[in-house]
């Protein structure tokens, strides 16, 4: 049970409890160059970032490593 006290601000508490798992990594090639990715739908200037992602609530992690 909750009661949001600030009436002039939106309630930011999720409707349900969840855990979000995220991952990021650095990928280097033989020439020690770093892999960077750019968002396809980025608005404005090009923004580069390291590859990564997250698992949405209700989805499962599956390992492809054998």
C-alpha cells in the first residue's frame, strides 16, 4: 500500500515490483580499436555508445555459451 504525498508531481512508483538486468561491454579488435554503436533513430547530433542492452520484465535470460 502506498500514498503519494506530492499532489503536484506524478507518482513514479511502478505498479508492480520488478528487477531490470542490464549489461554493457567493451569490444576490441586486433588493432585495439573500440566498437561503438549509434542509435538508428537518434535525434539531433550523432551519439555513440558502447554496445549493451537489458532484459525487460517478464523475459528470461538464456545463455548461448556451452
